[in-house]
C-alpha cells in the first residue's frame, strides 16, 4: 500500500509527512515548501535533460578532450584516443579507470535512465525491485563520472611550463562535463515513486519495503 493511498504526502524539502487535504494547495507546516503527491512534470523534465545529455554525448566523445604539448608540439586527443595511448604506455590500470569513468558510466546512465522513463511511461510490467535498484545505482555512480574532468583540471593547473610542456583542455571536456551534470540532474528530477504507481497492487505489497 502506498502512502498516497492512505492520504499522506511527503515534503520534498524536509521529508515531513502531512495528511492530504483535498481541494486545496498545501504547504509544509515545518518548512513551508509546496507539497505535491509526485514531483511536478517529473517525466517531461527528465526526458528533456536526458535528450540534451545524449546530444552532447556525441561531441564529448568526438571532439578532443585535451592536448598535451611537449616542446611546442602537441596532438589533440579524444577520450578513446587517450585510453589507447595509456594502454600503449603500459598504464593499464589508469586506462581502465578512465574507460570506466568516461565511457561505461555515462553510457550506462543514459541507457538506464531512458529505460526507467520508458518503463514508467509505457506501464511496462517490470520488476519494481530491479528498477529501484537500478535507480539507486545510477544516483550513486553519477558522481564518479566527473573523475576524468577532475584529472584534466589538475593536469592543466600543474603542468604549465610554457613552451617546454603544457596541457590544455579541449572542447570535448566542456561537452563531457555538461553530459555528467545533466545526467546527475536527470537522476534527481526523476521521481522513483512513479515506479510503484504503475504496478499491480499485489506486486506493490510484495515490494513496498523498497518505496
């Protein structure tokens, strides 16, 4: 049984429980926030953020993310080219970290959020437990996508020896940073309670501990 079925609302700001009063706008008695049964336009906002992130994901991987200059010469490198160079330099652990953080994680987040949105919007009969676990994993892993950007920022700040050696961030870094930020916001705007709104009541009872 959902809390909404019992006439209970949850404040999205301070998480105080309030009883639903039909026919009037409600505000939290503790913090004054506007109360809604579900986050307003959650699916529309999440889709908009996700589509924008997917569009930016193309230049993030196609454009050079950084340029390493040595003695005045430098070759711009994309994320994948940087991974390949690290492999050729026998830096397999670093190459693996960059590949996972910059390629696998953003791709999984885009596909995972799209799957959640589609399953909720089309009322797919999927396991609520699996979808909630996927949502929690996406929300948790999102912060690690910024690892590549942090590394570039540190290298740009530390490696600056004029014409001898320097590292410059490329346009791909800005696009990749936007992809990470947009997917993180998309995970926040998605209301996971929608997962339980389109499953049979008997299934919800079996999985209500995850709500």
